[in-house]
């Protein structure tokens, strides 16, 4: 049996698999090494994942960094619901099932925001607004598993697992073991199953 790989569509569907669990693991290891190198270690570092899939990705990165460096890296979670700029489309209310959890004061820390997919950059803008309510970090960096392009704001990730050029009529579907019982990344056409719409 042939396993769908990059450039191949899953038979009988409009879903094209881009990354499997091994690819995701290698991408995260590379990002973890890059974060350590750029920040000269893990001291004064905090990873903050954007709900939903950015949180387990941040936890995985922290575990890898601890494995590589030996020091524990704290991990937080961020709900950006109140800071989105699409309030006319969806209600701006906090998500009780996905609360913000910041384990320490951000002041003078080097914070790495972690998300699964970046598209327009509007989710990241909302995350920046939400984050600074909890302190004034020394700097804020951005790590994403997938960059699919179509930016509408001048926001660029510092760390990227993979660039996947997509059409506007396509979506990137990220599945993780922690949330979806599998690790893979696919490109799907509009009208099919997708992750939370990225703004």
C-alpha cells in the first residue's frame, strides 16, 4: 500500500498530505535548535501556544529544548478570542474551554509565540494584543509549524517548520496526536474539513 506523501492526493478525496508524523517531528527538532541558538540557551525563555494546536506544539518544543539543554522551559496558553478583529462575523467572547494560562510575569522574559499555521497574520496580531496584557516582555518571537502565505499584515515568523504555498481556495489542515489522535498536515480544498479558520 502506498502512503500518500507530498504532492499526492489521498485517493477518493481532495486532501493532499504534506507532512507525516516523522516530518513534523523533524521540523519541531529543527525549530527547537533554532530557538536555543538564537536565544543563546533557554534561560529567561517562555513558550506561549495559541489555542488550540499551538499549545501542544509549544509543549513539544519545550520538551525537546529540555532534552537538548537540560533546563526546563515554562509553557503558557493564550486565548485570543477577545482580541480578534472579526467581531462583526463572530462574537468576541472568551473561550471557557481554552483559557489563557500564563505561568509567570512576562516582564523581561523572551517570549516565543507558537502556532500551527500562519496565513494573514491577523491571529498573531490578536495574540500580541492579548499577550501584552500580562506584562512587558524583553522581546516576542514567533514560531509556526506551517506558513501558507497570503499575509495581510507585516508579520513574519522567526521560526518556520515548512513553507507551503497555497491557493486562496485551499486550507491547511494540521492534525496532532494530542487533539486529533494523529500527526499529519494536509492541504484541502474549500468545503472540506478544516482547522479553525485563521485570521
